[in-house]
């Protein structure tokens, strides 16, 4: 089942990040509860009580939004759950009146997001602050 939540078990989110290969050395799982709670929308995919997928949207709730951290546990991939998570986030954002929705996908994810209505932004370059 897909649910919009404000809390999930920290260890479940941590496990998803590790499974996806996204968890970096030096990060603290202590930030996960605030990350979930402070997201504009956090969509969780459950099998029973077990978290098997997630995605979140960051926004001020008025204008723009960014979709982040779409991840489905490896053994649940290829079943359309990632698409359902993205669609639910888009639906939540659109119902809040937000129609500028962006994201940065991992290498190779372009076809996945194009099927969901996302397209490249010509002449724009995603950038990250290098501390």
C-alpha cells in the first residue's frame, strides 16, 4: 500500500538507502526522522508493516517542488512501484496547486522519468555545492 506519512522507522529508511547504494560513509541515521517529517510530502510503500519503497517532495508549498529519493527495495523493482510512488507525489503536489515539479535522476533513469511526463530542461545544468 502507498501512504503519505510524516513518520517511518529510521532503520527502514536507512535500509532502503543502503539497498540502493546511496548511503555515504559519515552520514548519521539520526537525521532521518527530520528528513521525513520536514518533507513537503513523503510517500511510503509498505508490504504489511515493512517499508519497501519511498519517495519525497521538497517544496515551500506555494510554487516549485522537487522530487527526491525515489527508491524501491531491490526485490520489489520492476513491478511498477517506483512509477506509482512518483505519480502519487505528483498528484499530491498538483492538488496543492504546485505545477513546477523538477527532479534530478540518477544516470540511466531518463527513460523511467520520461514515461511519467518529465523532460530535460535544455540549457539548464543541475549543480551541487562542493563543500
